[in-house]
DNA sequence: GCAATGACTGGTA
DNA sequence: TTACCAGCCATTG
């Protein structure tokens, strides 16, 4: 009872997808999370599984807050992500193409 | 039930 | 700095 009740109405979503989407939806503005970090917060699976969920259900969550471990945004949407980071004031590196994971990485608090 | 896939990661050269 | 290799595990066909 009292199973998780995310706002994604996960009726047809796999269990793991539901957990991943819920975590991503919890990321505050101006912060980002790496695929591996999400997997760790979820407590199961790995970065590949998070990426697989994003490819299928990424449109349901702020996917631009999910980046690689080195601070690079998804290669398929880097331009749109860069615009979102600017709007959210996400800490970026001097080059402006990568994120400063040192300050932008959300610790889950 | 089995095999292949994939918006990844970390280490080494 | 970039490039390549092997491991990782849930989902899909």
C-alpha cells in the first residue's frame, strides 16, 4: 500500500522507468545529475538503464538536467540543452559547451 | 526463456 | 586533450 505516487501517472511505464522519472522530476532548477548518479539514487540498475528510459520516456521529464559524468549534455539535444542551462543559470564551464559538474551536480538534498 | 540492445562509465594509451 | 576497450543491467523482440 502507499506505493509511490509520482505525477507521471506511470500506468504503462516499467517499474525502473517510474523510479528514474520520479528522481529526475525531483531535480531542482539550476542543478544537474549524471546518469550514474540517478541510478545510484534509484538504488538499482546502472547508467545504461537510465539512458534507455530517457530515450523512451525522456520527453516526460526535464531531460536537460540529465547529463554525462563529464558534464556533456545528450549528444542528440545539446543545442536545446545549452539554452535551458542558460535559462536555469546552471554553472557552465568557460567553454560554454559543458557543465561544471563540480557545482551543478545535485547531491539529492 | 534466450539473445541483443542501449540518451553510460571509468580506466588506459 | 581525445580515442578506444570492457563492464554494466533492465528492457525489448
